[in-house]
């Protein structure tokens, strides 16, 4: 039945009863009832937490009289007891000596009604107890469940707020990751704990109660005891992962440990009925940690565990679920969960650094009463650090981040090149320390970069400030190096950008004016700012170029031929000792570019123009730059719609350096229109595709 319908009926009955009471002028039986509550500790992350009992103590009235009461409880949290097939809550009771209850119903998500509560007045107080309520604490802004109580048929101390549960965090953890070694981690001959511990690499996550008694065992009405989900990520491909079936905690006879956190290696020994923490692996739970079955039942005698289980690893990730079978509610307990890896020897550049995290399970988002959702269930919340609780935050077995935090001050010129500095990052503790970097800008953005941006243990960071898009001014940023719980550090960066200096803005083919790509040994054009001076030079990867023309904004040059075979070059202009930015240009064997005008009629030796056209069948000379010497591949010419024409000659011009010449006959079958016709020179590039020049006009008679 819908909550709205239930609420309407309940409030209708309440209105009729109140009218009857008012007509009587007070309590019909002279009873005065006082309600009180028990405030229980609960999981702050819980959606179906047991909350405290409410007691109702009624006195006075006529001995032997029959009393009939209706009472209502209202919570500040949703009631999350499991519902039966009729939609009524299960597990809730309201009892007392000689007390009968007609119905007990959830009338809205936060309200419970008890109607036809009947008993006989006695000399002694009649004490009734409401027990078994569950509530969702996780969504509350403050993790305290309060109840208000009203009743009909007696005088009640209404208006008071009863605290019934106070949520406290449940789970803390710390992890020591030894990674997945490139040198491999062998599969033991015997798949038991002792052999794994002596032959295989392992990492360990330590889980700790955030409050005494937080690791609760299964209650009669629960689906499970406290479950802990250990999530494993970053294991890469081909890695096999094994975990123990049983984990004995620090209160055990001999705790489970692999030597991490300065412990003694042992598979764990447990003694029953001694209040010792014992976790059992859950076989085949769902992805949220619900369902499945325990790998073993609670032992009845002293037991030393040894069995191991392989986890399923998908895309480098896996998880294992453990359930609390036993514990000591009077002490703060912790347990070590070791994770062993099996991997063949590889040629990886560095060890993988898996991440181990812990959260309560089953994980859920359901904060209402339902028929099927797990009890208990919890919001997804990764555990915080337990080192402060266990007083070992500065222990030498933890990684420890070390960063050179000396402020960085760089200077450059507007529209100029990059400037750089180095920062040392290291691990002065033990194990593997993964770290990341980030940049926050005080003014303007995206002028700073870090290489490498992430890493493990020791490295030298290259901090690079780029002024190519910055105006004159002072810029500031803060670099943060973070290693999570193992520390973080900040380095302030100041970048002072002066006036525009010598700037290279573009480099390209001097004939085609196609930019970004040039061929060694060809004519190139360079555009920039402030490039005029007495002593001007241009270098490609440190090799001097031959200058043909210089001005403040343009330089024509010949790209050094000895760069042949290289794929890129950094171009730098130096003017009277002032050095420009480094402009990156792509190098290719052939980058043909035809000069314009660049066609000469062989007959008469005149430049081909509208007044000096060529006839069909005549030879024309096409002058260009950008062909390799010697020429690599078949040069072809496109004239109008006629393509892939084979020239009589293609190669160096012979007189001027970097100048190429192609001799081609104008086809007799060239169509009459259009006139002029476009001419283009092509040659296969390094991957077999045609590299074609710009088009120039050929005038035909």
C-alpha cells in the first residue's frame, strides 16, 4: 500500500481519536506515560542501522481498568527495516507485560504507528519497549537519529527529541604497495600462505576500526556481519593475484602478516571464544559486496590458517570481500590483508604501482525500506588513514615524499621561447611512492608545464615556462606535488616576461610559401620580429644556414643540406647576440615549391607571361626548390587536366645553389581552355604518397 494512502488513513484515525479524547476532557483512564530512548553507536556510513530502543512507562489510573492507546514515532531519518510481502516492516516489536498490539505499521518513510495497544492498569508501572528499528544514517547532515513520540489515550511527555543513534566513522586504512616487479614474482610450488610469503612479492592494506566495536559480527536479523571490500587496481596485464581465505586481526593469538608495517610473517592463528578479530573471505559476492558465502565457518578449536585463493583480474583490477566472524568489542582492532602477485619476468621500464583501497560493504545507495536490499548496507566511502590512530604516521616503513621547495624564478621575453628549471622529487622512506603534479595559476593560465607529470620514487622534474603567447608582465603559479597520505609539497613559480625580443614566427618554403615543412638544401623563408641587425645568423639544430636576404621581419636562407635524414629541426635566430625562441620545423626529403613567376620558355629564353606565351609542343623550364639531391623518386608534372607527365630533366639547376629545374614539353593535345593553365610538380614522399608543389600559371599561344 502506498505511503500517502497509509498516512491519510492513519491521520484520519488520529483525528477521530483526538476528538474523542477532547470530549472526555483528558485521559480516559488517568494514565500518565513517559517515553525515553537508548542512544546506540552506529555506522555513520550505514543505510540500515540498528537504532536504540524506546521505552514507554505508564502510571496512575484505576487499577484493573483496560487501557487502549495509539502511539506514533517520528524519526528525522527514513525507517529502513526490511518489508514483508504486505509492505509491513519486519524485525520491529513493541512489548510489555500483559500488552497486546493491534497493528504496527510504517505510515510514511519516517513514521511508525502502534494502534490498539491494550493492557490492564496495575499498581506497578506498565513498561513497554519498542525495539528493532533501523534507520538510514548516511544521508543525514549530522549523523544523529532523533525520535519524537506522541500518543492518544493517556497524558504523554510529548515534544521531547530522543537521540536513538549516533553515527561514527567505521573504517580506516593504510596501504604499503611493493608494486609488480619487472623481475617477476614466481608462482609457488605449494599454494599456501607460508610458501607465497617466502617466494612472491606482496603488498598489504591494513584496515582499522575508526571506533571501538565498529567491526560488528552478524546479528540474528542481519544478512551479514561487517564486510570490508578491498579494491585492487593498476595491476596491468598478465598479473595473477592471490589472497588469504582467513585474516586474523591484531587481537588474535598470532595475527596474519607478511612483515609489512614492521610485523612478523605469519598466516594467522585464531582461538575461539577469546574475543579475537577474525575475517573470512566471502566467496562469489556481487560487485557491491553483497550475497555469496563464507569461505569457512567459524572454527571451534584453535586454528592456524594457510589456504589461499586466486582473484579474477580484469583490466588490471580485482576485489576481495571479507566478513567479520569474531572480534573484541572492547578494544580498537585492526587487521592486515596481504595481496600476493604472480607475474613473469618482463622488460617493463619500471614496476607497476597498484593501488589498494578499502571500503565497507555491501555498498548501496538505497536509503528506504525495501523487501530485498542487504542489511546492513553502506554508502561508498573510501577509508581514511589509520596511522594517527595507531601512532605510526612517521614510521620508517612508510614512503615519505621529499621535494625541493625552493621558489622558482624565471625570465623571458614576450612572444619568446621557453625557460626551464628543475625540481628534485624523492622518497626518503621505504617502499614505492607514487606521486602526481598539478598546477594552479595565480594569473593567466597554460603557460607552465611539468615533465614528467607523474612518477614513482625519485625523479628530476623539468618545469617549463612558455612565453610564446604571453604579453609583457609578471606571471605566477603554484606547483603541487602530491603523494596522497604520504605527503605533498608546493613550489611557487614566478615568470617575468619582458618586452618582445627576437622572435621567430614561421618558417616555410621560399617558393610556395607553404609553412611548417622544409627540405634540407632548399630555399626557405623565415618570418619574425626584431630580426634586423649588424650581425644576424640562423641555425637549424645548431647548424648555420646560408642567408640570402635579411630584414627586421623576413629572412631568406638555404636550409643546411647536411640535415638530410633528420625529421625535425629547431630554428634559432641570433641578432647581435640576442637569441630568439626555438621554432620547430618538420624536415622532409622533398618539399617542392615552384617560384612565381618561375616558368621560362626554352625558345627565346623569356619568362612565360601573357605577352610571352609558349606554344604546344614547346619545351618549358620550370624553376623550383625543395628537391633532394640526388633526386629520389620519379618527378612528374601536372599541366592542366593532363597529369603525371614525365619531364625530360628534373634536378639541380647547376648554377645557383638550392635551385632546381624541371624541363617539360607542353603536350600537343593540351585543351584550348582554360588559358592560362596551372602547372604543378610532384614527387613521392618518404611514405609513397605524392608531395606536390604549389600551382603556377602557364600561358599558351
